[in-house]
C-alpha cells in the first residue's frame, strides 16, 4: 500500500492479497480529526487491502507525516496486527536514504497505525506517466536509487515481494524511496500470499517460495519502464516465451547494455538472473563507467587513466553497498545527480574526444554529465 495516489483517482498496479474481502471497511477518519491528541488528520493520500494512508500533522515533532492505519476489520485480527508490527520492525531496522523511514507503531481507540516519513513528490508511477523526453541522467539516478534501496533490504536478508512503481515514493528532495513492507518476508517463510500480478516473477505466480531473485525480476521490470517508457513485452520463440528486446530512441551504447541487463533480470529461470539487487547495482555502475574506462587511458595516459577509473568504480560501489549504514541527514548531502565539478570534468573529456573524432564515447560522456547543475 503506497502513500500517494494520482490526482484523478486512477489506480495502478493494485496489490492482490489471497483471502482479501470483496468489500473494504474505511477507517472513518476525516480531515481535521486528531488521533491520540497528537496526529491531526489532513487528507487521505492512499489505500490498499489492509488499510488507508493519511497525511497528518505531528503536533509533537512539528512536521508532516504519513499515517498508515489498519481498516477496522483488519484491526480485529491478531494476525494483521502482528503483520503491521512486523512491517514496522522491518522498516525500522533499515537505515538507508532510499528506504522509507518508519517512526513508530501505535494504537489509539482500537486504531492500529504506523507513522512514517511523508513522500510529497508522488510516486515513480507519476514520473513514468510523463517519462518521455526525460534526460538519461535522471533515469540513471532513479535506477540507481531503486537498486540501492532494494540492495539495502537484501543485505539484511529481507525479500520485499512488491517492488513496483507505485511503491517507490518521491521525496521532497527528489530521491526515490522503497516503501510498503506489508508483504516482505525474512528467510523466505510467509503465511501471507499475494502481490501485484503484473510484476510477479513466474515462480511467485506459480506459488513457489520467493527469494531475492524474485525481487530482481521486479527490479528488472521497473528499470525497463524507467529507461524504455514501457513495461517489458514478451514474444514466442523457439525456446518458449522470450523478452522482446527494447528499441531505444537513440543509438546509445549505454541504453543497449541496460536493455541486456533488464533481460538478465527478467530471465524466466531464477538461476539465470543476478543473485540480488546489489549485483544489479554493481552491473549498472559498471555500464555507466564503461565510457570512462575507454576514455581515461586515452586522455590521461593508460596508467593514470586506469587508476582514476578504478577509484570511481570503488566510490560508486561503496556508496551503493554501504549506503544503508549512512546517517539520514548526511545522506541528504549526497545527491543522486552529478556535482557541477564532475559534470564539467565529463564535458571536458567529451570535448577532447569529439576533437579526436571519437563521437560515440563523447556522446556517452555527455549523457552521463546530464543537465548542467551549476549556478
């Protein structure tokens, strides 16, 4: 159950839970009510099978928060209360700038709820509706964020099971965070079955036990939408159903390689996929740095160029793999986009390559540099 919903009320990618009742009971809260003398309800911003999500003002913290509140029928069942508590516990155990932060679990007047950080920038689904024409640098930033958030939960042994654009929230500073741990499992054991049908891995749809590679399938589907503006499409081949190769709008070598990475994530056999989101993140970082690996030795000389490129690889992977231990306030200083200094460096290198007639590599470096963020 994600926080924001579209302004026109359109629903996307509903999560289906086995045994979910046909009629859902509302929480009965309205704008202006105060829950527990602390949370002043402002508006409903999302809902799902288990509950509703409200934007509220926290009178103690003095800031807006999101409240996920169980529906009345769910709040009467111990299993659902335990599930909400487990969801809060899982989310609180992960400190990462790309994972939605949960503050507390509470119960007021038989209303069970969790409070969490408010995502005021909509969802990735909102971004994808107007994705056409977005710079490649922005798409790469979003893909890195999704990989990093999912890698953080994989690092502590959790399988999310519902990685969809609707469950990726946009914060006020522009970063994406992974949310909704209602279906998450630890150790692969669960009594709750369900998910978003259009994002289910084949083995999950067939009732098999999910693991991190099932999340990788969903990650591949999300990345496909980020880069190619549409969901993966399938076609019949000599070996059965196969993923249709995307047709990038440009001849970018980077996009072609990203397409191959998406196909690897979407392999029908889990054994053929990358083993975790960390592995996908590492491969994406390697693809981004491929033009630099070719360019640095030619521009700075082979020994120095390889050293510089190696340091960049270490820096990117360290930021992705170890990012879950960073303090939240420090993480806000680390933008997903290139710094102006790095942009100027990449553009300078691209200019030198253009002068040498190496246009493809120059074009790749220009794409990596993205929009000029300098004042």
